[in-house]
C-alpha cells in the first residue's frame, strides 16, 4: 500500500517542479509517485523573482512584472529599461495552488502532509519513516537542506544570502510602480556586502528587503532598523503599515553537493546545490536543471552519476572566494560591473547563456586584483 516508484521529500519549488515534469512525461504514467511535506502549503511564505524574455513556463502565475531596474552605489546611479527582459515575481501561494492543484488531479501522484523522521537505503529501495507512517520507494529525491551539508568541509567557503523583508503600505504614493530597485548599495556596508532591494507592487505598496551576502546572520532587530532607516532616508517615509514580513537565508557556495547523492537518493533544489552560487537565485536555476534530471532518471542510471557542473561554476567559485576573503568588497564588484556593461549582459551571464567572448567582457568589467589573487590561491 505504501510502496512507490519515486518519493519526493519537500513540496517547495524543486519538489513540485520535479513532480510536474513527471506528470507531463508519459514515461512516468504508470509510476507511483509520492510527495511528502510537513506543511499544508496553503500560505504565502515566500516570493520568487527572476528575469526572462517574453512569456515563460510560469506566465500564468506571475504576480507582478517590471521592465525597468534601478541600480545604485557610491558612484553609480542607473535606471535602465531591461528589454527584451522583464523582471518577474511569483508569490509562493500562487505557485503551490497551481502545481498542487495539477498534482491532486493526477491519478498516479499522491501528496501527503507528514514530516520526515528518518530514511534508510538498501540495495533495492529507500525506506522513509515519517511521523505517521513508513513508505518505501525505488528512488528518493530530497529537497530538505541543512547547512551542515556544506559546512563540514573547508575547500569551499559557505556564505549566506540572508535577508529580512517587509511589505508595507503607505499613506501616499512614494514608489515607482514600474521600476525594481535591484541593488542599492548606498547604505552603510559595515564591512559586509549589504544592499536594499525594493519591489513596488503599486505606488503605495512595496516589498522592502535588507539583504546581505556574508557568512553570519544578524540579530533580527538590525535588519529591521536598516529597513526603517532606509524608508526615511530614501523615501522620506516614517508612517506606514506593515502588511507582511518575510525572512530567509540561502546558501552561497561552490561546494559540490554530489557527495551526498547515492545510487537511489538524489538531493534537489537548495539541498542539491541548485541555487545559483553567486546570487542565490533558485527558481529558474531549478527549472533549468529539472529536464536534465528527468532525462537521467529515464536512462536508468544511478542518481549520483548526473553531473551539472559547467564553466560558470568556476566563475562563481572565484567570486565567492573574493567575498570570503574581503566581504566588504562586494559593493565595489557590483558597481564596477553595472558601470561598465548593460544589465541585459549581466542577466545573460547569470543565466549561464553567454559565449566565451561575452564571458570575457563580463569578467573584464570586474576589479582585477581581488580575482587574480583568488585564482592564484586556487591554483597554488
């Protein structure tokens, strides 16, 4: 009764996108698939943002999109039309409703709200023990991430993209609803890489997020004090209603998570190193990796044999090495890049779609000394 061909732990972005890909592929029509998550997935617990050209696979659930971005630093101030790209946002509640709705209508995929307690792998199956039941599956895809997965080694630094965000509503229109503040480094850096991120939903409602690329989290009060100060300094606003709050931490590391994979267990999403190491953007990175995983599953190869590394992994590794050795240098790197090249080229590079010639243009826009030092440390 509790025997399945495939078990997916976690009904977040990677788990639901993997299940949906299986739903859309006839290879899996006669396979029994189970999705386990401890939460009912009925609340808006996060937002995902990304950029793309035209309509993409998520166009039906995009909550808001913008065609202009604002970047600001000590000596850079840019407001740029990003055509042919648009910057887009998806609310998690819309994502869950859409994909779980499709899954619940299927005949071979089952969603169960239970928490994982333990898992064991044998030569022929994986045994899953939850708070209520025991399940067996031929293969397991696990999206549950623990920082200990990456911090038990010293070869690759582990930074965090950590943030606190407020969705606020003001008494008067103070935001430009057509423009995203992608990165504002004009705030005090305090020895770290710190910036403000603003997603305006309308002229009087916006998500204001205080974000750091660093190793250690801050006390919650420090994030919130920075948001309050920014609202006063930039928008001259000290009266507002806080509608929602969010907080998070995304790993930024070039560590190879493959050592955790086995013949029958594959870690996916953040737990599999699918978050873009240099930025923390996860949704589109995950969407691009799912088809490769699906093809690998269909070939019947052991799950740990799938390799996803490319040249951009090496670029990301050097960038994180630079931030690790001098975390306060991050703003100078981003300012140098946005000062020298258009955001469209930045997006194309971060999408891992640039040619070697375009890679050189992007790399040449960065400060040379810290990256040369990082390269020498890696080589010697």
